[in-house]
C-alpha cells in the first residue's frame, strides 16, 4: 500500500541515523527496536502530558520572552549528531556534582544566570534527574585519537508542506515531547523559538513527520 | 552571533516571505511537486469554512493561477480567530490527489467504463424511474451526508420527499448526531445548542463527557487550554472510558466502564439534590419532570420499531427514581469511586462555578444515546446552569454541516426543512414552498439509515444514490450491507471525489466537485451558517452534488420545481430554503449577508445574531417576561427526564472478553478518503492499528507493532498492535481508528442502535483477541 519515494534524500543515509539515534535511546529506556508490521512509529506520541504540564507551569511572560542569546549553530556544536545529548558546555562546580538534581535549579525552569550572564536552556525531560548519565562534562578538548566519524545533517527548518502551513515536527519526539522547553522563552535558540505557545496544544497544527523517515504516499490497495 | 530583536524580526520576515504560497522551498525533499508556471503569481485570499470537522473554523484559501495553494486561519471568524488545526491548514491539498475522479463511470458487463457525464445522468434518471415504476416509490433511496452543502441536502429532500413522494432520504449524520437531535427535542423541543463557542471564554469548569476533544475538536480544545492559562482556577475534567490526548491535558481524568455514564449522570443528580444544590427558583419556574418507557431494546433485528411515550411526573417522583443511584451503588456499576462522583456533583453544584459540558460521539453513538443526552441536560437544569455565558451543556457535532444540512434542512426520513412529515401543517408548508401537491409528501417516515441498508440487502430498496459519504467503510456490521449492495438487481449510484470501497460497489460513479470547487454553505455546531463561493474550478467533468440532483430532477420532468440555471442556482435555492425558517426562533440570514461575513449565527433577527438562546438578554424569541423562556416545549419549560441505566447491547463475556471501541485520530477525517491524500497527514499516521493496554498485550504475548486478530460474532480483522501510544485503553478494552480502508473494523462492529434516535453505537461491542 505504501510507496516509498526513492528520490527523497534527506541528506544522509537513513541507516546511519537509525543506528546512531535509536540504539542509545532504546538502551536508555530499556526497550529495543523490533521489526514490526506497523507503519506507525513505536512510542507514538504517548508523553503529551509533559507538553500540557509545561504550558500550564511556564509563566506567560516566559512563553514569549526572547533573549536572542543562543543560535542553532551553537546548539548543534554541543552535539555529536542531531538528537544526541548535548555535552555540558560550562564548568561544573565540584561541590555540585554530588547531587545531579541541582542541574534542575537552572535547567528545570530556565531563567537568567548572573554567573554565566545568559539565560539557561530548559530541559524537555526534567523527570530524568540523573543528568550526567547522558550529558558529559568536558575536561579536555583534545581527542585521544583522530576519528572518521561523520554526522548527518540537522533537520532542515521551515519545511512546510505548502506555503503558509505550519511546518511538521522534523525530529523524533522521544525525550523531546515537551515542545515548550526548547521552543519558547529567553533560553530558546533564536531560529526555532516561537511565541504562540499560550494555545498549548502544539501538535494540533504541527504533525509529527520526522525527517529521518522516508516520505510515503497513499495508494489504494 | 547574537541577533538583536530587530534583526531577528527582519530575518524572520525574510523567512516567512519565502514561505508564502506558491514559492515552496527550493531543493527540499517535499519539493518534488510541480511548480506553477510563471512563478508564484498573484495570490488572492478567499474565505470558506474548513472542509473537515464540525468546529467549522473559518479559513482563508490562497489562490494563485486558479489553483488553491495555501491556507490561513480567518481572523474575522469568531470560531477560530485565525487559528486552524493541521487538517485545516493542509486541507487544500486534498483537492489535488492524483486519483481524483474526473469523469463519470458506468458499469458495463461488470467493469466500469468512462462515459460522458450527461450519459451517466441519463442512466441514473432512467434507472430511478424504471425502479420506481416497477417496485413502487419506496424502492428508491438517497443517502447523503453531513458533508453535503446546505443546497445539496435541500434539493435532495425536495426531489425525493416533495417530487418523488418517498421519505427514503437519509444522511450519514444519522450515524453521528441523531441522538443529539432526539436529546434536544425531548428535553427542549427544539434542536441545536442554546450556547455558543464563546462559552469557552467564560466557563470555570469544563467536563468532557466521553469526548476526546483534543483530537476531534482541536481548535476548541486549545481555546480551553489558553483560557486555563489566562484565567485563574479554570479546570478541565476528562470523563472517559480510555486515556487520550484529552486526558493528557486534563486536570483530572475519571474513567468509567462503557455505558455506565447513564448511572453516573443520575448519581450526580442524586448528589445535587441530597446536598441542596438544586436551583429551586430555576426549577420551579422553568423545568417540568417526565419519564418514558424502559427496557427499550437495541434494534439489532430487521423491522425493529419503537416509539417512546412521555408521562409527566413530579419532583418527588424524580427524587424517588434517583434513590437507585447513590454514589456507592453507582460505584459498583461504573467503577467510578463514589468520592469522584461526589466531586463531579460538587463542581456542577457549586453556585459560584460556571460549568460547560462538552460531548460528541461518546454520548451520541450509544444505544441509550437519547437518554444520556437527556441526563446531562438534567444536571444542568437542576442547578440552572444553562443559556448563560459559560454555563452550557454543549453538544458538539462531528461533521462540517451535520447541523446545517442534516438537522436544519432535515435530510432524515421523518424530517422536513421545517418540522416533520407526520405533521400536517409542516407538510402543507413544504408543499407550498416546493410547489408540489401536498399529497405528494408521505406522512409516514420510511427507513432510518441502518434499516435503509437492511432494506437494500432485503431487496425492499433496489436503487440507492449515495453522495459525499463512504458507507462501505462506515456502516456497522459492514459485511451484511456490502453483500446487500452487491446483489444482482441492486443499482447503486455514488457521487464522490476519490475512489473508495463505496465507489467499488457502484454501478454508476459521478465525479463530484469538492468543497470550494463549488458554491455552497455549511452549518457548524454553534448554529453558524457559513457561505463559500466557488474558489477554484472542479477538475474534468466533476459537477456539484446539487447540480447533479437538479440534472436528474429535470430529466424526471420536474423543471418547474428546479427552474434554476447553472450560472446562478445557490442564491435562489438559499432564498427559497430560508422561507422555511421565517420567525425569531430560527430566522436565517439572507444570502447577501452570508456572502459577506465569515459565518452568521441563527436566529438572525433584525440584523443581529443570537449567541445564547432561551435567554431574553440575547434571544429576541423569548416572550414570557421571565429570566428564561424555554419556548420549544408547549409548557414553556425544559424537560427533566427520569432515564435509568440499562446495559449495552453486547457486553464482554467469557467467550468475547474485550470491549471494542472505535473512533478517529486528529490527522484523519472519517474514512481518510481525503486526508490520506494530504501528504503531511498521511505521513504522520499512515495506517491504522489497535490500541491495547500494555498488560493485556503482555498476556497476549504481543509487542508493539505485532499483529493481533480481533474477533467478534460478526467478523474478524488482523492488524498491528499499538501499545502505550497516543491513546491507551483500560484493561479489557481495545480501540481502533476507522480511517483506514485496509482495516475495515466495521466488519467487526455491531449494528445495534438507540431505539429513539436510531443512531448506532460504534463504541461498544464484544470481541476476543488472538495473537496473529
Ligand atoms: S478540522 Fe476542525 S478544528 Fe481543524 S481546522 Fe478544520 S474545522 Fe478547525
């Protein structure tokens, strides 16, 4: 029934993304990718509550505030590939490391940090409190040996299906179900920041069509 | 690089200029579609209601070089104030699926061959006449839709009821809101909500009764969310049988066992009375008490008939009736803890809270659908929370014109545009406006939808014309009705825009103009009539459903009743139809006003729309000098009904131990015949699945995506499991979205219906599961 568009290239081999993205996350969640008969993605949109909770909890001013302080280039510079956990870009006080939930004192709700003279980015998954399980500190910039690693391209922005229509969500929602965390407020990356989150149900308009999946077209059997 | 705000806005502006219609992003992966010759061209924006759900959002469609190329929300439309959902935003892409039906097809020796549309229309007229002459007037039938435009439904009713003298006119809205209608008629004597969407901006508490509004009426739901964000103390209570996206957003989810909403609603009334929360003034002035028949059956057998009879009772008798519904007793039936029932009652009972109840298919697709509608009105009436801003029992409708075309025009077997066929005055009025002898209009209703398809199977009906709907996916107990339609001497005409399982059984396929390829009107859930002009040309020989009917009517010799020219027929049809609704209770806006505005609410009296009915501050039809006038009933009161809890037609047992529930997802409209041809929507949810509770899946030994066989007494279906997806049913229940013609879940469902409304229950039947 489904016909795959062979000519739809998203800039990188699909297999690379599947291997790099799914394995660590599946391991993290204690699940494994299975071969299935369904076209509907695993983990299909089941954590929406996080989004609604965030909409209620985030002060209205923060939903639309903007600092212009972070760019997409800086955002991706901290990641090995799109979707990987970013490394921690700042020094972490030794006294701090005994209790990882302290990360949430800045990254739980965001807000201005005098220490860093910047607005802290908000984590979309504050319920996972063992932050350093995934987010590594950087002690040295020197590689141990050089690597031939290549990353895939980041999802392209603004890929609306037709002029004026809301762009679909280009990335997997796993661990990133809370749109408000990354896409609103003064800590958000300027290129992907929006200021219409008060309506609360982002997925009312933005369908989840990850760019890591081939586009298909409906044909009758 | 740090952008200051002004630079950022500038860049964003460049970005959005790029994104304007026609100039799709160059070189991107979606961008394989053909470009308009000569670049983006001049863009004109034209208003229309959305093609899809009963919310009825106003859209502005961007047109370039004669093609619809973009959509934005219409800021002038108070329904959505410039916002849409993903279906609305991408709706225009549904016009351009590559397999659009653009020519007529006629079955010759078993295969469909293309013919000129005039030849196909000749055949339709001939066959209709021949069948009628041979087998009688009730052997021919029209089956339409809540997605018919108002003129579509009007000319269908005029031709079949007025000219051909058969009441065999039904519409798929029977499957979607018949119980809402009978609920309104029995409680208030007049159809359609007293309130309007503005209630959302005033209510403190929202209770969604078996209603996954976040997916089914998304723009209204997010208006609730934005109110909860903006105003302190606003709460959303999700009263449901399964966990949905609405549950994800709600402040509280209360789960009840299927069918037991009847008991819980009565229990809420019990608590309201027990705690002295009754609004005595309101009840004494504006309410009367009644009871009807009980043990009323389920309609699963052919020729089932039922008619209710009302008996007036007093408040004391009503109180006595409620003794069976103490929260403790109802906890045992419904699984809802007594505490939560008391909590719900306290929300309705608290005089300082404004409460709006929303419901749609959960209450309407219910073998006691009329009753549960009555019972929720009971709650609002006892506490007097009705017909004022924010206090609103709000029956949402599913389809864009279920209200406009089916309820208001009356495209149901017992209805006329004003009133019912049983009433002599109503027949007189119709005969006069239609210019037909009054004897033409049969005073006896014939078949409601399920019985109509049974009659087709039995052979009582031999000719059926189906427009704008896909019953070969949506009829419950589908296999019987498909086998019936395929029988040798049955003649089925289907007008549609894409091939579907229904066109697969057709003898004639007529290519239909879709939505903005024709002029027309829809009517949404809040009594709003919405006009749209023809914005683009229909493809090939595609023709509006209205004009198809007129062409056939002319061929049958009814030129006098259908005198209009193809250049201008919508305006005269509207002005003729409008005569049926003269008067302050239902006055409709004239064509010129409709053409200008982004929807107009009726009653439209002296240039003013009526937002809250039965309330003299807003409704000019109120005449009794009191604070409310429920003028729909002869006693000028709203009726409270003693309606008991009765079980579902089929409940899980030893052999078939699961409930089967069916419904929609936000991405797809009904059977997906349009939305699956919209790339973004298809790619978001490409195929259907069965939602299973994780523990049930573990017992069955299936993991996400593995195949499960669903077996009922009617049929079976094998499809992939969805575990912990967007929706999660409770243990002992599975849920299947019905949009996917590859998985015909209605071969498994049961054709039991509410004996009063004749609306089938798609939410409850018994199945068992096997790992496939
Ligand atoms: S589908 Fe319904 S909610 Fe969505 S845009 Fe259309 S009318 Fe509005």
